[in-house]
C-alpha cells in the first residue's frame, strides 16, 4: 500500500526552530487548496492508499470547507483502504469545540499535536501560540469526541534547561495518557531564527552529556510507562505506531502533494518547489513545478541505512545485494564489537548505547 502526504504550509506565526517550508500568508489559502486538489487529480496513486497525512505548517489553520475538499478529492481519485490511518497535525489552541465538531465529520482518525513543552516561558521562547494548560484541554476535547489515537510532540534540550525540568515535562506528558509521543532535541538549523540567536551569542546549546542524560531518562520513563521505543524519536502504546511514518522507514512508496512535498517510488525521488506562489501558479497552468532524481543501487542502499536503522526493527540484511551486505557488515563489525550495533535474525539494529550516536554509526555504513 502507498502513503499520501499533503503539505499545508500555513502558520499564523513562525516558530524560532522551524526549518520546514511554511508561510504566514494566510490570504493564499483558497488558491492553495485549489492547487492541491488539482495535483491530487493529476497524480493519483497506482496502489491502494493505506495512510494519509496532513502535515505542515499547521493544517488546523485551514477551514472546515478546505479540509473537506482536500479529503473528498483524495477519496474520489484514489482507492483508500477502509482501515486507512488518516492523520492531521494540529496546534492545541486550534482544538476548540467547533473544530472538534468539524473533525467528527471528516475521515480523520489520528491527531498529532505540537505540544513541545509544558513550560509557558519556553513556549513563548519558541513563539508557540498555545499555553501549557491548553494541551490537556485539547486532549480531553478530542477524547470526548471519540478520538482514540492521539500523538503529541515534545522538545528537550532548551538553553539552560535542567534534567529535573525535563523530567517534569515527561511527567506531564504521561499524565495525558496519549497513544503516541514523538520527542526531539532542540536543533539549531541554519537559516532559522534560533540559529541566528546562537550566532549572536544570545543562546547556548546544552552540554552533550546533559543531552545524553535527557535522552536516556526519556527512554527509561516512557518504557516504564508501557510505551514501545520503536524509532529513535518515537514511542507508542502497543498497536499505535505511526503507520504513515513507519512506511517511510520501511521504504514504502509515497506521494507528496503541495509546495515542498517530497515523493518516492523506489526508483526515483522528487520534490515540489518550496515556493507557494510558484507552486500555485504552476498548478493553475496544469504544470507540476518540481525536481527529480533517479536512485541508483548505492543511493537506495544508503537510504536503507539511514531510515531502517532508525527503527527498533533495524535493517533487514536479506534485502541487500551480496555486495551491499559484505560492505555493510565489514563496516558494522567494529560497532557490533563496541556494543553500538546488534545482529539478530539477519537484522542489524542499534543498541540502546548506539541510539545516541546513531548519526556517527550510520555514516560509517554509508557508501561514499
């Protein structure tokens, strides 16, 4: 089955750390939704669609009419599985009673909320619109509406954040009893407002050892609470792994619709232009403004290393060619000896110790 991703780039304000393509030009929403629907018609999936993901940006910035139109178009031009996982990202402050009533009229069955932290001062630092108290209220509203699959995002590693403060955020997250938690260390990505603050000396990155303690504390507390650590940054209750994101890590083909959205069909990878006006103007002419690369054998191997090793399932060595397998194991052996990688049932996976240095381990296995 294929996955379908729809990028909704609209945000009422831009977070300091965000490196994703987004815009605050909300006046373009009508034309953008028109363009997205044109692209969905132009590029139907040749396989049944098992997952749909409305990401951003902030999809909850669209109106009920916009959301219904996009989803109706997807269903008209694609065969969507009856049990498809249909996720929408949302901000906690957008989860009003009116918005929840809208969601109940749509096929959306999974909500992913950008919670980030339960500290109001840190939320202001990130330029988030919501307050900490709005998160449990949003979860409660979704539960009352019958939603049984809720995910939240958390960030750790803020400037001057202590381990105890991070533990308090984890405790608040656990009190929500959601099905899925995604966690990320605060990244200083070039081109973001946060990176400029770092360059100006106004903020400092946390110490690497403290970051390590925060990560392992997270793993210990969430696993003790019954969450499965199934990917470097993701934890789920049994049966509630993100099916859409898991398809990325397993190399399942997917179609990306919207400005800056990426697509993958095993043989090629393509991406739409990261400019909302050029994207809209192109689609209004019936033209997809995009770039594409053909994936050779070495590139597909490198992709497998960088996605499969992120997961607890690991890399299935039986799917590699003999040449790839020899190369992989020759470079993996020292990491196996150092207890950073483990080999079992013809699968190569990161150990708990290897998770924190995953980028280093993966880079050693990549073909140059």
